[in-house]
C-alpha cells in the first residue's frame, strides 16, 4: 500500500513512516481476526469493517485532503481494473467451455 502511494504521490518521510506504522497495525489486527476461528461469518464481517474503518480514519488524519482524494481515486481505479480483469477472465472461461 505504501509503495503504491509513494509512486503516485509525493509523500514526506514522516508521512511515509506513519503510513508504514498504521499499515503494520492493520496487518496485525487482520492476523488476529483470522486467528479467531470461533467468530461467525457475521461477527467476522463486522470486525473486518471496524478494522477497515479505523484504518481509513487514521489514513485520512495523516494525509492532506488532496492526498486523501488521490488515494481514494487510486483505490477506485484499482477496483475497476480488478473488476474488468475478472470479467475478461470469465469471458475467456466461457469461450473455453464453448469449444
């Protein structure tokens, strides 16, 4: 994530360090969530949403408003690219099934 931001934005070393810190914290929280096998799917989903929201709130507090908008746009572009790629693969699979 930080590498993606560094390539797309001019981040100061201080901001980069903070982003690495919160990225690490998010990863530890996600690892902890994955280790909790007793949670139901709904509980896991709610906890995942809380972790994501805390991460985004922290990111938003670190980045400038314009950097935050750039980051959100990068996420949207990445999501769109992923969806197009998935659609293309689905079409390719259909074509293989027809042959």
